[in-house]
C-alpha cells in the first residue's frame, strides 16, 4: 500500500516532500520510524490533488484532525490519516502545509533530494531543513540532529568549507556526536563558528592536542548544550501554543472530522 500511495502522489501530480522520521532514516540518522510524514505545497490545486489520492487509497481520518483545507494547511495545522495496509495492518500518515522553522515549500523543495527506497524514488527534504524540523520538544530528537549534521558533512557534494563546519558544529547537541565529528573531520577543530563559546573552544583545543578531553571541560560543554536544548524546546512549545489553542476551539465547536471517517 505504501508504494502504491507514493505512486499515486506522483501520478496525480501532488507536490510533496517526505519529512521527519522516515527522512531521518533515509539519511542514516535513525534506524526506525513507524509513521509517514509529508509536507504538501499548501496551495488550492495541490490540496485538491492530494484529496483525490487519499480517496483513491481509501484513507480514513485519524484523531484530532480538522478538515483538509488550504486555510487550515496555511495556518500550520497537522492532519492525521490512516492508510489501509494488506493483512489488516494500518499505516499512519501525518501531513502539514506549513511546518515550523523551515520557510516555504518552494525554498525547501529546491534543496530537497531524491532517494531510492523500497517504496520507489521519493523526494526527501534536505538535511539542513530537516535539522530545523527536528528541533522539537522531544529530547530524543537532539542526538538525531547531531547525526544529521554528521550526515550533511559526509555527503559527497558537501564542500566541507568553514561555513559547512560552522553549521554542523552549531547543530550538535550531544558529546558523543561532537567526538565523532572531530574524529571524522579533524579540520573541524580549527573551523569553529565565529561565536563559539569558551566551553566549545576548550573542548576543541584539548581534542586537537591529544584526541582526549578532560571531564571538567566535557561537563561544562554538556551543561551548555543542555541549556541550548532547553531554549529550543521552549521555542517549539511557544510555536505550537497558538495552533493547539485553535485546535481546541475547533474541537469544542465540533469542527474536527470524526475519527475513522473516510476522506
């Protein structure tokens, strides 16, 4: 069913990007993700084509989902569907038109990549945009962000110039991934971001000298990383506050689509 679903997306001309969990798997930063997450270009004709695909595969609405309209897409709401799978299994599909922190669809599509998968050839959000998407309230996303930064540097097309190392280092929030980055790309220790903290500079200096870092330096940098994660978690929480409030209002007015209703 999943391969057929993506074939239908292409056949109906739906402009979309694979994002979130499955995208991190395809970039090698995660090993498993159950759901499929899509970013749709939130324009009327694309929304209409996507609804045709959902009807063609007999998709059903899942929990807490407003009607799939351009207005709701453009306001940043999420839409949740169930795709029937062979053998009675089900696949959960989450859809957005305006994901947080990543600008517009056209810009993201320009930096997206094609990936060969078991489901066919898929258009996948670029790593740098995917990193921004993963800056959520979930603590478990932050090691994945670091692994995405490593995957970015490992791409054959990455020039691995100082700006690339700056970006990668700024998006590593856990010590194991930072150790791996410096081990894989020793030149990164001399290409710290211009606004690098004293803690990061001390870490890089010790690593550059002996490939070993003292516990006090590691602890200081770890505390700084944890504080940065807390800021990003709070920013994500504040981003969703208005959208969640609107969703609650829709629920109170019985404007959400009934769970299990066919599209």
